[in-house]
C-alpha cells in the first residue's frame, strides 16, 4: 500500500489578481504617480486592460534569450528594454530550477489545455506523488531548511550548500 502526502494551496484567482493590479495601476497613473511595478501578469497588456504608453503607463521588460529547444536554457541578458514581454519562459525556468522533467511536461500539457480551452486531463491514480525535485536539488533544499540561520551559518554548511548548488 502506498501512502501519498501532498498539499494543495489555494489563494487569489489569477483573474482577481489581474483585476486588482490593473485597477491600482490605472488609479496611480491617473494621479501621475511614479511607480515601479513588477508582475508576471502579461495578460494586463495582451487582453488590452492597459495600453503601453497611454495614461502614464510605460511597460519595460528584462530581456532574456528564450531557447529554441527544450535542451537549451533561458539566458538572462540583464538588459532593460521598452515594451511588454511576450513570454515568461516559466517552463524553461522551472526546468532550470531543477523540477523533474515529468512535472515540467505535465505543466506544458496543462498550459496547452488552457490555451485550447479544453478540459485538463486528470492524472491516473498510479502516478507516484514523490517530490517533483531531482535528487541533487532535494539535497540542497534539505540542507537549506536544516540550518536555523544562514547569517550565522558555519563555513562547513556554507561550503556544502555551495557544492550542492554547483552540482545542479
């Protein structure tokens, strides 16, 4: 008999978050406030809720090189440019962060279903619900969580964490 342990967290729906941030930015823009706002809600612009360069709103993006294949990594170019980002490269970033390929592939399936407006298919009961992180990433996470204060961490703990991160 297998036992599974998992969490499902709920919170603000994306539509509510998009609505609140759009209303707040419109409110501040009308009052000529200078605000720096960072968000992954690309829909604010793609749905036409805000228009770039209108009503005091100016969109800028941090430029990254988005890979052409799944085998390449996204590369931050550390260049701020005018305009709205066309993608968050979330799946590439998830893979680079060490998420298991099955989890990343499942996320890609969910995204495709949402874009096509089709029902997201359920996973079979037989799917193993173990940690989605690769073993080397799990080791780094365990060490990170085991140290009470990284401000006062020992050189041994710091060196071990650095070694684990470099192995990722």
